[in-house]
């Protein structure tokens, strides 16, 4: 058996893959948080619950409409995104001029309600969701076995992340978003309906979380607490990357997933805490985060 | 000075507040199609607030702002912009997260009849050279001012609100801005200008209104400027 640094290569690459998978979800979720924070100035604590809603939406679409994974991957984010639009219109729009704390408390309360409702109807044991037929099985790469579904998750997540980055940094629509983040009053005085743009941004950020939730359904269990388990780590990722930085959220998400995976190989005892240790160090050295604009 | 045409912009008894503070106490004036009208006054007289109130970006306002016969009071600023009014703010409002080209192309076209990009580059040749620059805020003060004016010429807005476009700029740049304002008048734009520098204003303006404590206290045409210079020195405290 081939060994690298005294570690069997199978184990090393296996953990690297798990790290990339986790990193895919970190990146998708922290990207949504960054987009929402940049535009709304709201720390969206219900992001984990909205990710969970995405997974449940996929499960329910299959149970009650017979719609499988592929349609769910489109429909679930749209449905959950619409609930985000409603939440923004009903609640969040009144909070923008207040301290961050109010948005944080409101979305945190919302997360508790959503999880409580899910637990009430579905229990906390978790529900199975199978890998779509077209992505079952895997391939032997010679140095490791790569399940097709996991390869798909990494590719799809990369594509969605960089697609979002491209739209925000390289298109006319993205220029509106960036400008409105800086000076919403002036952008509105140019004739752009900024409040509608803010609403749709929140809907999009929430839809990203739901998209991650659908992709997670076949890997992790569909359960009410799946979001709250993940979101703590995602917030650490966002703090490390720098609040509001799009590229920072993506790179830090994948990077920390990989670091976490490697820690499992080299020093398993630290694998649950390594991200928080990095967060503490980054906060000491660069309080605005690795990619944060304010230094 | 009387003109039979209805004014393009008719402001009547305009009052405005920022939170609790009452800034404008009944401002009344008008601007006719194709004119360059200047609001003069000391710091804090309410000139900038008047422009912002027309644009719909102060806290609370009452009275009447008729533009092409349409009432703008009570409309949100995006709908005022779409009626054909554009603001070049005092702080210029260049976006640091946008490059020069993105800054220039940011304001959407609200009506037909805006200037083509080539014409804007005729007026501001420096802007064309700077298109490739990374960040809008890396430009010099004069270039930022040109960018702030240039970007609202594309949109088809007929009324331009320019808030102290010469503030803090070198004399040679001020001359270029003056030349540009006269060229824009030739193109048929109507301009409401806020200035502290009435020497500069006298090179471009058709008429003047003088503001103090949130009211219009005097007005005269450019031809009457010489007769009013002493009074103006009093008003402006120069």
C-alpha cells in the first residue's frame, strides 16, 4: 500500500474527499450569508433552518408529488426562496436601520420556530433520501474510490459558487448590487428600485441555502437539526473569510473543509475544533477576516 | 424676464425635515426649459437640501414640486429619476467597488434622448483614457467630478441637479466644468446648479436665486449681476 507522510494514501484521499464535500456545503452556505449580509446588513441566523427546509422540500416533493431529485433541485430552492421573500417583506424590511442585533435575534427566533415545526411533524430521527439513479455507483481512480454523487456535489457547488461570483463581480446586475451595498440612497436616486432588489437578494440567498439542502439530502439524513449542526461551523467560516466578501466566502469554505479533512487524518482529536482554533487566530491577527475589506 | 412658457420645474412652498430639524421653510422658485439656474447661499442655507428634496432623498418633505406638470412630492426617488431628473451629489458618489466603466454605465437609461458615450467622451476626454482603471475612487478629484457628471448625461434625464461641481477643484478643471455646463445648455439640458462660488456661477448661469435660513430671499438675472454684487457680498459673507 502506498503511503504519504506515513499515512495510507487511501485514508488521505478519502478524508480529502470528505473535506471537499463538507467544504462544498460550507462554501454554498457562507456564500449565501455573505450575499445577504452585504446587501441587507442582516446576519441571517435562520440560514441553517432554510438549508433544512430545502432538504425537507425535496423529501416532501418526492413523497407527495413523486418528483425526484433533479426536479427538486430546481423547485425546492424556488419554493424556499419564495418563503424568504415573504419573510423579508413581512419582517426584515423594518430592521435595516436598527442595530445588527435585531436582525440576528429575529432570524434566530425564526430558525427555532422552523426547527420546532419540523421536529413536531417529522420527529428528530431523520428521514432517508436516496441518491438519484443516474448518480449511483462510483469509479475507481486508481488511488481511491470516488462515488459519483460526491463528485457531482463538488462540481455543482463549484459551478454555483463561481456562477454567483461572476454575476456579482462581472455583470451589470452585479454592479447594481455592489453599488447599492455602498450607497443605496444614490443608487435609488438613479432610478433603480433598490427595495425590490434587496427583497430578491434575500430570496436568492435563501434559495442558495435550500439548494445546498437538496444536495445534502442524499448524503446526510434529512432531519430537523441538520441545519443547526452545520450552521455553527459555517458562521466560523464566514468570520474567517470576512463578512460580506463573496470570493472570501467561497475560498474559505472549500479551504476549511479540506483543512478539517486533513486534520482528521493527521490529528483526529483536533478535527472538531480546528476551524474554531483558526477562527480565534484570524480574529486576533486580522479582525476583519482574511478577505474582509475593513482592516 | 417674464416668459409665457410653463416652467420645466416649479417648486412651491417646499418644506423639508431631517428627523426633528426643520431645514427648508417654504422654498418657491422655478426653472424654465433650457435654463441654467443657480442657487447661491452660505453653508447651511438649505441649497443642498433643496436639491435632495426635489430628488426625494430627504427624510420628510411637503409642498409642491412640479416637473413637466407632474407632481413629484410623495414619489419615491427611483420614480422621480424615471420622470427625467438626475442628481450629481456634492460628495460625487463615485462607487469604490465599481471600476470607472461600471460607474459610468451604472445609472440606467430612463428616457430616450440621452447623450451617446462618444459625445460624453468629447466633453470629458480624460474619462476615455481612464476607462480601464480599476477603481472609480482612484481617480483624481477632477476626474471623479467629470465621471459624476458624465454618468447622468447618458440617462435621458432633462433636468440635471448639480451640487457644487467645482468644490475643491483646481482652476483649470473649474474652467473645463464651466465649458461643459455651457455645452450641455447648448444640447438643451436644463440645469439647476448649487454654488458658493458666484464668480464661477456668473460664467454659466442665466438666473440666480439667493437662499438663507431655508428660504429664497432674493433673485436676479445674470444681466443684473453687476448691479447686485455688493448685495451678494453681504448675502454670502465674502
